[in-house]
């Protein structure tokens, strides 16, 4: 069996993609595996849901990032909804991990990964790049976000509201007032492991 070649990188994009700055909040939810299996089967039928002590793992990941390009700079906000999964034909090679072990990077096989289910993004170029480079199910959305900052008061509180959006005839993001969901997390007082 010969190795599968990587697909070509569509113009005008280049890989790897370099971030100038990244602010990220990832929230993990241990959920009923049956519902996760149903969703995964619709989006990624060659993958199986990973289970941690009988629960599936859904990850909601908010990102605000800056990137510099030859023609200028861009700031992008997006939220990804993922299910942690593995290739169905590799089930016999999976390690037995707890959620804590997975979250701390103990999966030496690297068989477990994210199955992207939905992405909302406020940057038309990033939506196009996500679709063309990574086959992401990426759609327009916009955000009102408050997050920890070295230039703000002390604390570690995040509040992100995602709102509906569409495309204008020119291909720009058109904001709509409809709220879709809100993420709130107060991590003040929690010390993360190194």
C-alpha cells in the first residue's frame, strides 16, 4: 500500500498558517455517547466516538486570533464544536484513557482527535480558508466577547456570545442581531498545571 498524498493547497493560501496572537477558551463536556454517535455518523461516518468512562466528549472552542499577511492584518473570532473521535478501523489500537489523561496529553498513539462538527466565524477569508484547506463546516457568525487581559482588571472570567450572520452579495460578513448561544466561564482562583 502506497502512502496517500496530501491534497494540494488552494491559492491564495499557504501552509503552515502562523498566528500572531491567539486567545483561546476550550470547554469540554462529557455527554451521552448515543447522541454523540448520531451526530458523528452524519458528519464523519468513518470515525467512531471516543469514550471516557462511558461518556463521549464534546469540545466547544472559542478563539480570537491575529494574523499578519503580506497585504495587511486580520483579527478573527470563531467557535468550533467538535466531538473527540478516532478512525473506526483503528479501534483495536486505542489506549484505555480517562478524560483527565486525555486532557493532559497522555494519548501516545495520537489516534484520538477532534471531529469538527460546526464552526462559526466572523471573517470571510478565514471561512473560505477553513473550507478549502481543512474541509471545515465553517459558516458566518459574529461575537461579543469579554475575556481576561493583561491590559484589564485582574481575574480570569470569560463571556462570549455568538450571534447569527450571513454573507452580503459582495461576500462580506453581514451581522444579524439574533443570539445563538453564550459561553461563560469564571476560572478565577484556578491554577492550571504547567
